[in-house]
C-alpha cells in the first residue's frame, strides 16, 4: 500500500452517507466540509496524544487551548 504504516482504510460508503445526512440536517455544513476536503491551500494533520486518552472531555479541551 502506498501509505504503508501511515495509511488507514475505512468504510467510505458509511462515511459518505453520514456526511450527506449531516449536511441535510445542518445549514451551512456543506461549506465547512467543502473547505475541509478541498485540495486548495489547506491540509489536515492528525497527531496522537496518548496523554489525553480517557480523561473527561474538559481536560483535553483545556490542554489544547494552552498549547496554542
């Protein structure tokens, strides 16, 4: 596979159907998805943060604010 250990395979049909359903229910979401998934001038980077796994949601949110 081209991505080697860095690539992950996921169910595209399920993802697309959920994106369409969410876009129909939420006004303006199609613009957000358009920006996220376009190839112009932006990229999404994922980084594992093992220290943030498992705690209540408030702690990871406050930790991300202090790192900016």
